[in-house]
């Protein structure tokens, strides 16, 4: 019996297969010239492939926007203006509803604002927010406040004249003139220069603008004279204050009461000086607007002629005068024919 029959594992091929069964053949073990078949263990299976997934990119957040101080102020200013316009629109709507609901749609006079128990009633209708265009309301309001300032100054001038009278610094002329100024100039200034300005801005009237310029220039000159305080003019001005500090017409000099009166007169003089400056500023400002609109004296004359001819009272008076002239002419005609000499 051969050795292979006793030990089957003694076969060299079996031993080689047994030796290579636990090893994985690699490139270094591969021999293409070896005719003997070798069995190699299968390579480990590759893990199943998965689809590639891209991780989402993380974008950097933009920096936080913080408005500047100037932008904040501008926004607040716009918001304030918007609220003011809305408030004015609501006020105008309310007034319009009141006018529509009033009987015959008539405007009731509301100036001067007098108590209802007085026998006299308001003489004018005045509402700047309704009558005056929006772009001119601020100017008309300033003009109205200026008129109020003039009225307060005239009352203060009357108080200064009273102090002069009871202080023995004057014989009463300053008090008398200041009383006349207060009694006449307060209503006349309202009628002669504020009302024409109000009508001019309300209806763009060249004639009313001309009246305002002429009267308001006289008001400016009056304010300058009162601010100077020329003796005999009845004004509590700078010259009057200096004379008061010196004791007036008394020969024994100034006293403590004279200094107090002089201080009051000096305050009134400063008020008239401020009023004169305000008059000049408003006069130039309104005149500049008037010239910018292309208005002139000829336009004011044409407007005056048109208003006069369109007035019913003026036309009735002219027709009555013409009819009376014609009747008088017809009556004188036969008399002249009867008195004619005969030859």
C-alpha cells in the first residue's frame, strides 16, 4: 500500500491547498507561469454604495441695520407732519360739516370773541384755517400775532403815560395822547391793515395788497416814532426813558419812583423797537411774495375798477344820478326856449 493510501493528507496538492486556504492571494503571490490551479478566497464584498449627499451651506447672516440719528429724526419729523396734516384735514372736514348743517349755509360772525350777555355782537367772520390757503396760513397767523403785539404795546404805553401823570413827571400830555392812541389805533389797525391783508391772501386781491402796503408802512413809521420816544408824541420810548432817569422836569433830581417808572418806560421802548423790526420783516416778506406773483399797480387799478363797476350799490347810485341829470336837462330845455329873445 502506498503512502498516499495510508495518509491522504500527504498529497502535496492537498497540503498546498490547505496551507493557502487561510491566506488571501495578493499580487505578490500571483504567478502566471504556475500551471497548478490555486484556489483563492473571494475578496470581501465592498459595502453598498450610497448616493452622495451634500451638506447644506451655511450662509453668513447680514449685519444688523441700525438707522442713524439723522434718519431717525427725519422719520419722526415726517410722522409729525403727517399727523399735523391729518389733524388739519379732520378739522376742515368738521368745519365743512358745520357749515353744511347751518341754516342757509351762512357764516356767523365770530370776531371779536365777545361774551353772549353783552349787547354788542361780533362784527367779522375770521377763520384762518378755513379761509386762507394752506401755504399762507402761517404768514397770516404771524401777522395776526403781530397785531395783537401792537395792541398790547399800546396798552403798555397807556400804563406808562399813567405812571408819568401820577409820578409828577409830566403835565398829562403823554397820558392824553396814549389814551387816544389806545382808543383809536387798536381797532383802526385791525380794520386798515390786518383785514386787507386777510382779504388779500384769501382771494389773491391786488387792491387789498396795495391798501395793506400803504397802511402797514404807516404802522411801521409809527412804531419807529414810538420806539424813539420823541417828547410831545406821547410815546414811551428811549428818549422818554432817559429823561425819566434824570428826574423829568423836576430840578431836585430823580427819586426811587422815577427809576422804577424809567425801567417800565424802557421795557415799553424795547417792545416798540421789536415791533418796528417785525413790521419791517413782514413788510418785505409779503412784498416779495406779491412781486413774485407778477402783480403790479395797474393790476390793482383794474381790479378796483372791476369791483366798483360790479357793485350793485355803486351801479344804482350812478343810474340814479344819470336819470336825475337827464330829467333836469329836459326840464331846463323848454324854459330856455321860452326865454329866448324874439327879433
